[in-house]
């Protein structure tokens, strides 16, 4: 017997913009995230455009990825950008000490990253090295990328890029409370003030400077940075991962019980509380919400695939992961008045990836399809909605079985609904409070099992399908939301 649910959407009251960067990506120099994943070099047998895998370029373009963060993560605070410029054959190899200690030829550097962003139509988000670098090094990097003249700009011209690039998003350190230097928030605040003083805006390129923010529920970190840095930063980051079990044994990506799934959902929904509490602290110092909360690392973190290098963080991706992504999107949309950007960890071959590669093969993961389903929310106006539905017990607490978010752009209403419940369908009536809508179209992502995955042999087990059974009845839309599914409706 399906459960009954009602969703009232305030279509007459657009609230705030959902920044497209909430649907951003993170690509660290880690495992096969860059080398082999995005970058194979011009001489590779794998089809490529100037060294970038053609299949990856196409998949990322298709998703309209708005922003990509690079080079880390923890790697950012060990990366010295000058090692990665100039002719590729003359670059010194580096050892990736953070992630397995392997040697890399450094052929993917600043030019390669910025040209990649241009190729796929995404904005770059550079994560600067505060942990082991100097203010001079970071300052020079900004000049190399964005200035028309000066010694670093001359170097860029010499290395084949006469015109400056535009770079808006600039991180000043990463996880400075941990791998980025094990600092106290007071010490980091002082360093942030020092480093950021030397990050100029050249030629109308205005930097959006992002301070290294809190680990999960470290509210003191946010409080100290808001107090000591204030409007010297435009954004402050937050990192929070869904770890199904414990950090020592995170749980398998492909084999888990319904109870473990529900625990993962419970941990994912904690993101809502974290954002609300960090935002409340920010409100004290910045009631007009000028400083953005940048959730630049989020996603499910499981054990690596058996037989792979534990330092490479290569994990499979199931229907559960897509549901986790969609729940996070609903939370980010709901808090988009404060959440300025979010970047899933990570784009290719690392943690909760949207794409996996093996040699010349590539697959799109269920999480890729979740992103595809939420594209319509990018740049839309958030619409408040009120869900009345049954609950599901997640383990230590209950949660409504349905989660939704709605937005409006150019007269089109985009409504995304997630049914968390592993077994129960829901009959849902959506009440559109205003407006005369004439048509409804939809897409659904679900599968027989929550553990279903796409593999290199069977790449289409979990796939996006048209959803045609939603009906308009006056100002209502009625539909059945199957158990463990994500639906996006486009209503106009
Ligand atoms: O995303 C993997 C790692 O997780 C990042 O390098 C680091 O910032 C975080 O701890």
C-alpha cells in the first residue's frame, strides 16, 4: 500500500538565487583523478584533445559543469605551481606525498588546468598553497594567471599564453586545521590576513577569496574566522563527508545492507544541521549574508575497491550514492541564500565520482545522473515548499521519507523529489500555489537494488529514464514516487 504525501510549493514566492556553482566539481591531483582520468597526454592512444580524454571532455560538457576545484585537497598545500609550468618535457617530476608517494611527471600544471576549464566551459577554482608555500609564491601565481604585465605575466607569455586568464575563485589554503598545516583557527586567521593581502585584482579580474573553513561540526573554527578575518574573505569553506561506518572501516561501496544504507542517509542529512549551525554563526557577523559558505568537499567516502591502492581512493558508485547526492542538492538548494558553491569529492576516479575510467573505457556513475537531473536548478530562484509525508526510521532517528526542492527559472518550474524509503512507494500530490501550468515532463533514476552499479562490462544498469506518469490536475501535479528513487519534474 503506497504511502500518501502532499507537497505545497510556494510558486508565488521566489526566495533567492541558487548559484550554479552549487553543482561544482573537485578534481585533486590524487590517484587517477587527473593522470589517466582527465589527462593522458597528446601522444596517448586513448582518444584525446590536446592531451585531455575526449570521452571525459564530452561527458563534462554534457553536464554543464559550472566550476572545477584544483589541485587539492591536501595536495594543494604541498603543490608548488612553478614546478608545473613551461615545456612539459622539461618539468621536474614530483612525488605525490599526500596520496601514495608516487612519482608524477607534472605534465598537468596551471596552463593545462586552465585550458581544460576553458575546453569544458567550467570556471576554475584554484586552491592556493598556504601550508608549505609563501605569500610571494601565491601572489606570483595570481600574477602569472591574471596579469597583463610583470615578470610572471612575461613567463606566461613565454610559455604560450599571451592573454591572461580570468580566475575568480581562489582558495587560501585547504584543511589548515589538518593536512594543510595543523593550525589553530587564530593562527590560520593571521596567516590568511597576511597571504590575502598580496593577492591583487589585475585587469578587472576580481578574486573571490575563500578561507579554509571548518571540519564538519567545528563551530569554533567558523566563529574565530568570522571574527578575525571578516570581510577580508568572500567565502569560507566547510568539509563534510558521509562515512557509512567508521573512518577505520568506512564500509563497502557495493555491498551493504538496507540498515547500512539508512545509516548513510542519516549521516548525509546531518549536512542540513551543519549548514544551519555554521550559517547561524556567520549571521552574527554578517547578517546580510555577503560571505558565502563554500562546501568545497562533500560526498560519500567508502573503502576503496578491493585490490586497488588504498591511497588512490578509488571507489565504486551505486544507486545509494545518487540518492545521497540528490539529498545534498536539496539541502544546498534550501540554504542557497548562504551556500555560494559546493564541490563534490571528486570528479573522476576518486571517492564519489561522476565518472570512472579504466584504460580507454569510461562509465558514467549513478551520481553523474543525479547531477544531470538537477541541472535545471542552476541559476534558478528557490521556491519554498512544505512536505507532509510518512517517516522512515534511519537508525537513531526518523526522517520524512520524501525530500524535495523546487526552483523557478524563465517560467519553468523544476521540482526534484527523492524517496529515501528502500521499500515503500509514495502517492504524492504537489500543490502549486499559484500560476497556470500546462505541461509536466519528468525523468527518474532508480534501479532494482540500492547496491546496483554501472561497471565497465555493464555500463547501463543504473540509468536515467523518462518519467511520464506525473499528471497535471488543475493546479496540482499527482504522481507515484517509487521506493529508492529520484524524480525531477519540469513543469511549465
Ligand atoms: O578528498 C580527499 C581529501 O579529503 C582531500 O584531499 C582533503 O582535503 C580531505 O581530507
